[in-house]
C-alpha cells in the first residue's frame, strides 16, 4: 500500500461457506485482479467449503437467522426452505452472468490470484490437499498467512 | 495510511442487514469521522437493507443461530421471538442515545462520509437508485470500489 | 505498515460470540504475535462474550443457519443439537492441541497482545469492567479504537 500502484496487495480471508458469503470474497478478488492488484485468498473454517471439490458447487444460502431474507424463522426452518432460497439465489446469480464458484475460482487463479487453505482448519475437518480444488497453491498455517499479508489490505469475510 | 494523519481513509463494506450487524459499521464510520478520517461506506448484499428506504428503519435482530443471545434455537425459532429481540435491542440503543439508522446515516453523510450501493447486489435484488436513501452518493461496481479503497484501511462487516 | 517490519500492527475487532467465530480472531492474534507484529484485540457486541468471565469457557457453536455444518435447519433447531455440535467442535480443537479460550487469551496477553472492551457494547449489555477477563487492558470507545488503529491492518471478525 505504501509502494506504487503496482504493489498494492489484497488478502481476503474467507471464513464462511454459505453461498451468499462466498460471492463477496470472489467478487472482490476478481475486481482487485482486474485493477492490477495482487490477490491472496485464504480459506479457513467454513470457508474451506468454497475450495472443497465435493462442496464447492453445492454451497447453500439459508433464510433462517437472516432477517434480510424476509422469511420468519418459524417458516424458514421448515424442510425445503434452504433449497428453495438456494435455487432462487443461484438463478439471480446466473441471470447476472456471474460464474459459478468453481469457474469463478478458476478465473481468479488464471488472473494470478493465489489460493491457500488453512492448515489448522483442514486438520480440524479431516481434509487433505486432495480434497481441495486443484488451483489451491498450498495449505499453510496462520503464521505463514501473516507473513504473506505484510503490507496488504486484509478483508475478513 | 502512509501519508500524514489528514489522509487516513477507512472503507467499511456493510454486507449484513440485521440490526446488530448494522450498528458496528455505523458506529465505526461515525467514530472515524470524528477523528478526521475519510470514510467510505459500501453497501453490498444484505447490507443494502441499511440504505434501503423501505427497510432501513425496520432492521431486525434474530436470536436464532446466535448463541450469544442465550436463547435455545428451539425457542428462538418460535413466532414473535425475532420481534421481541428486536424491540429489546432497539430499547437499549435508544437508552444509550444512539440514533436510529436513518438519522445515523444522515449524521455520517453530513460529516462528509460517502455512501455507495453495490451495483451487482442491486441488480440481484432488483433495486434501483430510487429505492435507496437520498444521501447515497452513487451505485458503483466492485472495481470502482477497489479504486476508491486504494491506500485505505478496509473493514468488512 | 509503512514502517519497518517491527512496526507492523494488527487490530482485530471481535464482534461474534460463537465458538467457531471466536477462534479465527484468537488464532490470527497469536500468529501475528509469533511474527513480531503488534496486536490489538477490540471486543464489541457479541464478541464481548469472549472476554466475559462467566461466558468465555462456555461459547457455543450452533449448526442452525450454517449450511457448512451439513445439518438441515429442521433438525439443527432441535433441543440438544447446539450442545452436540459444541462438544464435537471442542473435541476437535483439543485434539489439535489448541488452548481453550481463557488460556488462549492469557497466551496472547503474555505475548504482549492488548485486549480492549467496547464501551458502547458494554453499556448496552449492562456489563462492567469486573465482568471481564483480568487481562483486558481497558474499556474504550470507538473513537479511542480509531486512534489506536492508526497505521494498522484491521480485521473485523
């Protein structure tokens, strides 16, 4: 940030695995890359779902506990409501021509964005490197992340 | 951040539309302005509710899925519990003489804070500029936000 | 951030009081201290639970409203599910030899990390300094926090 434009760096920590909280990180990463900013994405806790090969295309949005979706919790908790909300949100995302999660991550990697999994979270969830999207650079610890993020703007999603 | 005090800049991305997650952004924006720091607020995803004229004074807090509120989910999901929690929180906010959302945003705008809506999110939610609080400066994309936030501290709420 | 390595500073705002959202702040704080980075933790809103003596060892994780936990909301809301999820997560944390919350905070304080409570939130929740963990440095307002965080990287959890 202190250096010339070309050295600006953005680190995005993705800690949530819901569809609605996956996109803000992806959109910001993509926008930053388009502006010539270096991008590092660090997937931790529930955010590992975004780069988990078995889960990345099945992220869900749930209307429960989110007053912004306008569905009372007593209804939002009924079976099928999460699927309904997810289908509706996916449709809106497609209408806007935003890519699905895997395609979006591939675009980010192709544009030079670096993807990392959080070691502690992977151990906690019993995941190995093979469970992750191929473009994930490496699995690293929090101290490694602190080194990488020196001089960067950091966003925790 | 690298320049003298007067050039410090804070960008707050507001992505949540619940009452309890609206206030942290508003409080930090206001505090920063009082300290002479430039403030940009970017309302995206559910955070658009904070500047949505029809919703801004009706933000809710829900006790479900939030163990800090101390209400078991089996009770928290009952009809009326969200309203009860919301009424109680509003009362505490008023007791502390903190302004309501619209008044708070007006104070922030009057003090020079800049408010922006996120274009992608507005398209997704079928909102237009007319749906937003009058003091919202403009509706911009994520790349515009990346340009505005150069050299800033960024907080994602 | 603009100065030499030794002057790097990280401010972590902890706004959530659930077990799964307490650890990211604690882990990052600890990692930063190990890298020689100055650390300030600011506990606000629900995040005050993390330094609330009566609550800090009883933080919970709830499977409701979190699609990443893979439990349908209609089941996740049943009595006992929050306790079950909490017991399971605590077991994983222990297996990885990560300390419990109080011990973790003590480590952070011993390593020079500074802990602060948010005055507005404490007033809202009717808490006093005596309710907080002994290592909390002080209770301060948002403008104080803005002063402390000058030149820092800020993370909002």
